[in-house]
């Protein structure tokens, strides 16, 4: 080998390694079928094949609240669906490691000593034994025997040596990985979301670890003779979801993504996962209603409209009839909305913000897509401000219950039936 050729070969190898490093990372999406020995994840980037390696680890990732009533099994209730997925615990002895930042060691040890308590944020649970360990700056983690909570609202415990600490979630709600509880067989198409850590080789991800979360089967209880409707929205949509389903019972199969859909930027990233594998048998959508507004009440017009356009582009691929649902008002018990900030941001969830900013901004987008019909829930709440929503308007809670939620559900149900030509 000549020196020149050797130099070229070394440089090529280095370039290949750098390219491989760039392709290493984390990939998230809905699990869909793949070839034998693989599966695919579906997200905003499309459908990407994932290949199992001999040493790929499979982890169950569930919300901390799902561990609150463990009695021999983890029962994962599916959000927005009357479904529960059960994972039996094959052993009574579990272990956990709770990682913290080096600068937090002193405070964590103090809380553990004085309150006998550990924050569950950063916790990982496993069946494989771990040596007892209290954190140091050099090795900032707790480790020991873990006991699941015996009932909802009760804390779990982590025992390090002869010291038992209550384990509670004190910093928001998050998912907790559980190692040694699931296998590749639990990574099921259509009903599982996956977070894949690995390296892309060409167009294929070689998985080092696959963290799965069950999201339920949207088609399980469907009447195959009826059209299918997907309702995308935040907690307001959850307020009227039950009444909507009741109004369309026997007429339309109604579904909601297994989450609060939040802000429009979340929709731009997640719409492809929410609509799922709509080309598969029994998973086609006939009508999709969607709304984003309350979570965007502090957004800019440019960012909001850009996200809405991205969402619409994803939804149009399904060929479903699309319904934009206007954002319901913020009642007058809240501070009155002022002007845009210097950065062009709306003033937040304040009275009048939807009429002044969010709904007009959304209307501009919808006018570019005349095939999208509009269900004007905002106008409905305003029109009935002297009767049905009189008390609601004087309060400060944006949510709806009882007959107020029922009527919003019936309004959307009527609109959906018209769109479907029923």
C-alpha cells in the first residue's frame, strides 16, 4: 500500500466514523409493521425501519402515576380510551437507580436524611440486582432495593442498606423506565409508541435500546360499518369528548389521541403519530376535527400559523374531511387581554385573547384551505352568554362541565354529521 493510498484510506475511515456519529441518536414514533426481524417507526419524517440487534435492550416506559396502584402487576390505563394494558411483575424483588446532577448531591442527601424522601425524577427501575449506593460528587446516584407503591397516592420506597426512603414525583409528571419487564414481543404495531436509541445505517436504525409505551388500540372497539372520526385538541376537547361520543353513538366511531394535544407546535411534531397508520385496514379516518389555541395564547402569529400549516399538511394526507374547531373563550373573570408584546407574542390566557388574536390568526390560515369547514364553538359560547354560559362567563375557569360541555359535544357532532353527508 502506498503512503498516499494509506492516507486516503485513513481519511475515508475517519469520515465514515464521523458520519456514523452524526447518525447516532434517538428516534421516536408509532410502531408499525416491518419486515421479518424488524419494525418501523412512524413520525413526521415518515416511516423508518428499525432493525433489532442481538443485544438490543427493551424497556417499558410508563408515567409515574401508573405505578400508584401496583399489586403484582403494572396496569397501564390508556388515556382517552377505556382500555388497560397489564404487565405482570415476574418477581417481588426490584431495584432502582436514581441519577442526579453532581451539584445536587448535597441537597439530595440532606432531603434524604431529613425528610426520608427521594424525588423520582431520573429514576430507572430494574429486576437485575444493584449494589446499595448513596450519591457522591464522583458517583452522583442513589441505588438500592425498590418497592412499588401499594396503592394509589402511596409512595414507593427505595431501600439503601438499612435506610428506607419514600420515592415521590416532586418535579412534574414524567415517564419512568422499567428494565427486565418487557420483551420484543411487547413492541406491537399500531398500539405501541417507541423511543429508539441507536445508529442509522443507511436508511435503517440499528437499535441499541427500545423504550416502549402502550398507546392503546384505536380500532379495537370500532364498528367496522361506521365512519371513523379523530378529535385532536387540548383539555377543552376532553371536556366534550364524552358528550360527542354519546351524540354520535351508533353513527360514528369517535377517537382522541391518547394525550392532551397541547400547543400547535406539538401538533406539528406529533400529528403524524396521532393519525397513525391510516392506510392500514380498519384504521382509515373519515373525518378529523382539530383545534389549537389555549396553549398558544402566548405565541406569536407567525409561529402559530406556521405550526397550523404543518398540522394541516399532515392531516390532508389522510384524505379525511377536516373540521377546524375555533378556540373557546377565556371567561371574564380573568385579566383582560392587552396588546402584543414587543416580540409579537399574544398576552397569554386572558379574557378576550381568542377573539382579538388566536381565532383571527387561525381564520387567516383556514381561508387558504376552503375545503376545511369550521365548527365555531367560540361563537356558540358567546351567543349563549346570557343563558347556558352565563355563570361560566363570570368565572375564571376555561373548562366546561355538565350541560355546557354536553352542548359543545352536540354542536361538533351535528357539524361532523353534515360533513359526512349523514
